[in-house]
């Protein structure tokens, strides 16, 4: 018995027995070698479309937001809603009124495509796409004694947890919950990742006094939902 290594991840055993039959020709060897490739190709052909479909988000609504558009998308498999500024980046600068109107229109839709839920979170992407939220976060941290402006970090708690606590205040969540209408949804928490810290000049559309110190101004944000 011989063992032939084709690559690091795959081993193929080749058995050789005398009198087991006619010798294999070059063509027969090629045909045998093509069989596993055919099986793999067939597998990918059948499985990949299913995998892609499982991550596909449905477009529920799209509204103009200045030079950009604001989209509400639903991933029914992961039970996640996505509020997406397109194209993404600070150049869109979605106003508070546009954000709230778009969410309200999506939750009020009764014709397809519509929200089918229940959904467990609303992901808004980067905070800098929504300057009013970025400004709220930066101003709240700057005034807070629990935030060290010189070091650019909170005292006694992780920065993700700190930012999540600020964005979970009723001043923010009550405004967003109003857009849910009679859907029965409410915000039960906030999760954030990848917090960015910088000067007040890094805060989108900031027009206040340029004071010294560092503040949080951007993060990836999820509002966790519950439906009664």
C-alpha cells in the first residue's frame, strides 16, 4: 500500500495489487482523478446558493437622505433589522428627522415587502452616519465625571459598556421606540463594538466650542429589541 500526499489537507491512498486487472492507462487515471473533482463541484453548486440565501437581507424600504439613501433591511433568518445609510460614511450625515421617519414608515408598512418578525435587534451600523447620535454621545461623555477626557477612556468600566449605557438612556431610546408604533416592540438594551475616541473636531457636524480632551464619537451599534 502506498500513500500519496496531494496537499496539506488531503491524503489519498493508492492500492497496488498484482493480477488485480489490466494496468491503468493515462486516460483511465485522469478519469478517476476527475471523479472527486466532479463530486466537489456538484456539492458547491447545490450548497452555495442555499448558504448565500441564508444571509440575504430583504429590502423593506428606501428613502432619500440628502445625497444618500437610507434603507431598512430585514434578515429573517438571524432576526435582525438593519438601518443602512448608502453609501456608508460620514458624507451622508443622516438627519434625526429622516432617520426617525424612515423607521416609522418601515414599521407601519402593511404591503409587501414588510416586516415579518419577530426581530431581536436593530443594527444601525456606524454611529457617525447619524451625527445627532454621535454628537449626543460625545457631549454626554464630555460632561460626565466618569469619563476621563485627558486619557480618553472611562473610569472603572470598559469603553464598550460605557458607550452602550449612554446610548441606552431614555433620551435616545424613547425617540426610537416612538417609530415602532403599535408593533409591540421596545428597546431592552444596547450593544456596541469598535468604539472610536478622538477630539471634538472628529465629531460629525460638531459646531460647538473646540475644547481640549478626548471623547467617544463613533461605534457599531445594535439596539436590542423585545416584542410583547
